[in-house]
C-alpha cells in the first residue's frame, strides 16, 4: 500500500514539474522580445505593427512598451510555473546551515515539518490573496495605461496557478516522505 502511494506521489510530482519544464521554453520568446526592444531603441522605432481592431493582450498595435510588458509577463510565467519544478527537483533555495549535519532520517523530518509549518500555509495564503488579486484585475478590465499589454488579469492568473502547483507539490512531497519514513521504520 505504501509503495503504491509513493509511486503515485512520484508520478504526480512528475506531472507538476512538467509545467516548469514547459515554461522553460519561454526563455526563447523572452530573449527575442529583449533583442527586438534593444534593436528598436537603437533605430528609434516605437511601433512595430498596427491593425484596426483590438486583439487579446495586444490591443491595436505592438509597440516597444508592449514588448517591455511582455518580457515581465513571460518572466512571471516562468517563475510561477517553475516553482513546482524547483520543489520537486529539490533545486530550490534552502538554508542548509545545520541540515548537512543531520542524518537522512532527520533531514526527512525537517523537510516534512518545514513543508507543513511554513510552505503549505504560505502557499495557501498566497493562493487566497492572488486569486482575489486576479479576479479584481479581470473585473476592472485592468490594462496598461502607457501602450503596453492589455488584459492584465491573464498574467496575474499565473500567480494562483503557480501557488496551486507549489502547494500540490509540497503536499505530495509530505505524503511521499511520510510514507517513506514510515516504510523504513517498519523494517
């Protein structure tokens, strides 16, 4: 039973980390927007393309301000979707002052306690507030006031999504580590 639950958690964590792997490909369009912004600044362009009707996110044109906003939006998406990946792959920032001195059993206990006491409640609070933040942006029709991207709710929606992924990854890790700890103590 424990082995099946551990395998399920590993598969579920792999599913969650896939969002981060996918978001990693957004580095390419982010670099392209940076290069286009720099090139436009050098030659004095402001507007790249324009059309008659509003298009989702872009409005009626693509300007340097659009590209600047797009850079920050892509960066936010990469960070928020990459959070669960970093947690699953154990490549996140952690304070290892005493952790390296602990036995493997104590390391697992510290990780479980840290996730339960700090990470899971933090993600729950951030999920709650970021959801309200996103809904408020959607209802108000928030967009750029200086010619950047419109529909800011879209990028803000990645905040609750990212915290949900991190929360699920933390919960799965707690279950998996608890099962592994319990399985080891049986033998």
